[in-house]
C-alpha cells in the first residue's frame, strides 16, 4: 500500500484491488409505489404512521415529492402544502415482505443478494428501502456493467418502480453514492446510475456529505456543528482524533467506504420448505427435556417430508435462548432419511457429546428444526396378499441400503465426516487409481471422478474390468521382485518375493496397460511407476498360490532392463 493524494488534498492509504463489484439499489418511493392501496394516480399520495404523538409521512409517490413533500414531514404540514393530498396508514411489514420477494427475483443477476447493512439513523428501517448485490464476475453475462444496471432499472421502470443504482468496489461506497451521489440535478422521477471504476472509490466518496457513511443522527449533528461538510473533511483528521471525538463507529464506516476495512454482505436466502418450530412459555435447561422436545420436532418434520415424498439430507437445528442468543447445530446425512427415530438418536448422540459445551443460559425458549437439503425418495409398493405380511423385492432390497445409511450417519456423528470414507470407481486403467476414497457424505454426482480422455470400454460390469482378472487383495504400493524368465518379454517361471522363492506352474497374460499420457496435459504429475507401459500376468505356483505381477517398461523400447513388481494376491 502507498499513501496517495486525492483531488481534495487529503492523504489516504490506497487499498489493494480485490476485483469485488457491489451494486447498491435504492428505492426512494418503494412503500408508495408498491402499495396495494387504491388511489388516484393523478394526485399526490402519501403513507402515514403515528410517531411521537404525531402523524408523519413514511411513504411517498414521485408526484408528491415533486410537489415539495418529504419523508418525516408531519401530516399537518403536508396538508398545509397540499390540501388535496391522499393518505393511508402505512403497513411497513408488507412493504418489507415485498422487498424480500424483490431480493429473490434479483437472483437472476447474481446469487449473492442481500439487504442494506444496518443504518444507525433512527427510524431508517421504516423509510429507507434498498438492496445490495455482489456482481463480481457477473457483469460480462449481461454485456458489461453499464448494461447490467440499465437492464435492472428498465425492468423496475416497467413495473412503475423508481430504482437508483450505483456500482463500486465496496459496500459503503455503493451505499453512499446511490443515495447522495449525483452527476447532475435530477427530478424525482429520474433514475440515477453511477459506476465507479475499480480502485477509485475514495475519489467518489470524499466529496459526499457525512451522512453517506451511514452515521447516526448524533454524529451527523456533531459534524454540522464542527463544520465538517464532506467525508473528505472527516478523512483529513487522524484516526486517533476521530475516534476520541466521534467514537469507533464513524471511523469504521469511513474505512469500510474507502476499502481499508472489510465488510461482509449477507445474502437473502429463501426459508426452508420443510421447517418446524416450537415455542416454550418457560426456558428449558435440562438436556433430557431438550432431547425430548427435539424428538417431537423430528416427528413433525418427518410428517412434512412424507407428504412430499422427500428425505432429509441435511438437518439444521437452532436453539434460541432467553437472551436471544442462537445455538446452531447442523447434521448431514449420508442418505435421504425420513425416519424420525433415526434423526432423534443422531441429535441425542451429538447433544451428549456437546452437553458440557452447550450453555443454555436462563433456558432455551425456541427450537427450530429445518431440512435445508432434501432429495426425493420412493416408497416401495406393498404386496397385496390375503395372508398379509408380505414384502416386495424392492422393499427387501431397500432395507440394507437404509441400514447402511444409518450406520454411516452414526459413524460420522462419532468420528467425523472426513474419517468415514467409501470407495468409488474412477475412470483410470491404472489399477491403484481405478478406485478412490471419498467421504460417505459426498453425493455420487459430486464425487471426484474426473473422466479421462481414453475412457475404459464398456463391459458387463459397468465399465469396470472383469473381477476375475483383479486380485481380492492389492498392495498399497507395488513391491519389487526378482524374476527369472526365458526371454525378456516372456512370462516368468520363477520369482523371489519377500525372500521366498516361488516356482511357476501356470501363467496367464499379458494384460498391457499403457500410462496415462493425458496426465501432463491436465496438470497432474504421474508417479514414477506410472510413466511406463505395464504387462500384467496372473501366476500360479506349485503350492497353489496365485499372484498378480507386472513388468514395468517395454523391453528395448522404453527400457533395456525392465523391472518386475508384485501388485496383488488372489484368494
């Protein structure tokens, strides 16, 4: 970093370029333009709310703003300016719900859409409506940054909603510019669009008023009394002096806007489809009572899953204490599960391990259980029989799979998700690479199974080699052996392995396996014993023991002294 002067003569520390691009959308007339209340569109309209024994305006239409009304104005003063003003009581909860739906709709541009960060100004949550989008790496999909903002604003305009937009590299800069930045005088109906090039946030933010930093009313009044009219005036003071006079919050907001301090953006996620909640009149502190309540929640959640023919693959439990602190617990499942008893046992085991670490405080007052990830499950058809008690072949086949999934879940709960693994086929001719171990919680479609350019040919065993040609026991790493053969490329008739001499009576082969030539193209570095062609033989000695050996390297083409290795033993 280096100290760089800006156009105001203030020195600041230039942040490192991160490539982050934040879009701030501001809807100055959201409550008035999206209300469901019928009114005459040719006249001014305002939403009112009772505050401090007076009725004040909390929502306007662009026509009302153009005629001189502003938010926070008392109804009496508004009537004095516009006697024919149409009014209605505001419904802030409904306006917030419509903004939440708008956030879900904006995910067509980026999956990272969040609400504005908390504003310290009083009553700002009832009068200020805006959204933030992290569009890093998304603008080129819509023809560039300017085209992206133009498309957003055009869609809002078609719905009769005024939307101002600003794009910058930090959340604070985008928030302040969309509300206080303007390149020209605009009417209330005009749409504001500001794009700050990457790394130029300071030049754009410093001329703005201090309110652009999301300061509280007390801090804004203090700036006015001290004659600090712009953010640049604040930035001209040392951080220690600002902290002493204003406290830590304004300094943090200033550094966040300039990119010198990080600021996260929490996305708006839709509520889970399968969710159950239980509110308690009195807090619960005993783990036994808590486990019983969780069991009841699991039973209710399973009823929802059964009606939708779904099985839970991830469970999220939230315990809210009396002081509003939330204790969260996530439980991944190996297979889709709709068994309430199994879920309850898993939570009991997890709670028993965390009983010393769970601080219930004065008691748990709310329990919330959600299936955040689910998968469809099919219920097998029962056999219709006059004698009853029959089970179909599908149900008998599904029982071991369900039991195996339950075993996986209990092992993962006790040992950890990365310890319990399972083998999965991998597209490779190299025997030690034909199977890989992945965590049991990894879905099959996400298993690291990279397809090689030369995919093995299809066979009756689903693309895998014939099991009769592969040993049941394979060494972790091939071991060198001493071989005596009639010709260099012939099968061995005697070899020594681990100081034991074996006389060969039968040999089958060779099965030639070439090295994976594409490994270097994909960035992989093959091991030394995977760089030459292998000729595999199945050998049987005089004692009836069967071995799987190979010769590493083609004689006179890849090497003049091929070596032999033991790779496995047949039963």
